[in-house]
C-alpha cells in the first residue's frame, strides 16, 4: 500500500503515541502540492512537539515530493508518502466520485498501528499556532473533534444532508466542517465510522457534500465541538452568513482576531487572482518560502478552466437545488 518514502527532517524513531509526537495527515494531488507545502511549512514552523506527517496523495511525482520536503523548515518531524491510487476501490466502484473524495476516510488506515489519534488538515490552510493544545484535548470517547460548519451548521440546513429526515436524524444535529479533524482512533474504529461513511457514499441519499457529508451522517452528532479558532472558516469573517446565530460572540471574535488554523475555504483561494481574503498575507508569507514556482505564476486559472468550473458549479446547483 505504501508508496516510495521520501524522508525529511530529523527522523524520530520513538514509538508512536501521546508524548512522543503528533500524527498529522494531509491529502493532496499534483495540483495542490504547492498549497500542501505551504500548510506543512506553517505546521512545522510552529510545532512544539515532534510531528509524524503522512501525505496521502494520488500518485504525485517523485520530484514533487522532493520539492514539498525541501519546502519544510528545520524541525523535528518525519514525513511519509502514501499513494491512495493503489487503494482498493471496489466498494465504491460505479459512482461518479474520485479517489480524492475518500481521502479523509482513509486517514485512520495510513497512520502507524500504535497511534491513538491523528489530526487531518486540509491543504487550503495555514497553521498559525502550535497544535499541541489541540492534540492533548480529551474527546470524552467521541470518535472525532471538529468545528461546526458556518455555511451548514445543522444537518437540516439546506445543502447539508438532504435526506436527514429519512435517515432518522434530528433536524438540529450539528454539522461540522471537515477541513480540520482530530480523530480518536479507538472510538473511530469501535464505532466503525469509516465503514458507515463508505456505506452512505454508496447510498442514494448522498448529496454534493462527499466525505464531509458522509462523516457527518456517520457520526450523527457524536463528535466533540472545537472552538472556531481551530478552523477559521471564511464565512465567520463577515456578518453576512449567520455565524452569530450559531456561535457565541467571543468565539467569533477570537476566530477572527487570532486563529490557530486559517482555512481558506472559499474561492478564490489565496493562490488565485482576485483573492481578497483578509488573511491572504499570512498565506503569501509562507508561499514565498516554499520550493515551488513563484505564486504569481500559479495562482491564475486559465479563462477556459475558470469558465468550465463555473459552469460545473452552476449545473450542480441546478441539479441539487442549492
Ligand atoms: Mn478546505
């Protein structure tokens, strides 16, 4: 299952577990390698404990792996590459979904046996503060911790889980954003969360939310709610998306003023032309330090690609009624 491994940093040979390092998984394809390098560079820069990083990828080139590794600052970390392109997909064959749709559901399978928890982070993020306090949280037996979604705060929110009623969910079941997930592997495995999520992905109930939607259905509200500073979603930065209906004002203010993880959730992304995200400067600062072409050369979508993307979005919105 494992792809060739490109090591970086001072490799930590200690057994996995609490106190000897934090397991972090990111997922990327070739196109997101540069933002992935930005996320990892920021993560390593602020870490106070050893990191065991696993990059789940879709058959990216060896040279791309080397560039990601060369992008990292000095620090105590190991990095391992796992090619998800080799994973068995028979359980879901026949659907329209791509390998990338399942990245989050494989997180538990790509960390060492001895690991008791793992942090998954999207690669459209910058980590601004040490994740050790997050790593040390007691989840009280719940399979995962995440931040409630601003766009889709509840399963019954339009666009979250279309068939919540049929699925037997309470309308007020909170719905999380899956960009930052702290997974406790004991409860995750005991409660068979991944299997339930895969089953949902194969079901006729699936909407447009892919693995995020599947994980929300699979956990059915049985997750630990993190403060929004751990996943600063873009719509929490303005008053127009109803954040005040869901989050206490001090939590919103903290997430706006001093986020631990900035999640550049909406388009344009910081590497796209026209991005006006107020924290874009933080992303650009790290982007200037990674071993990839200048951001200016990568951030523009071609006009054709942009038009195709917009058309696809519009079609999806029409089909799904959102
Ligand atoms: Mn994201």
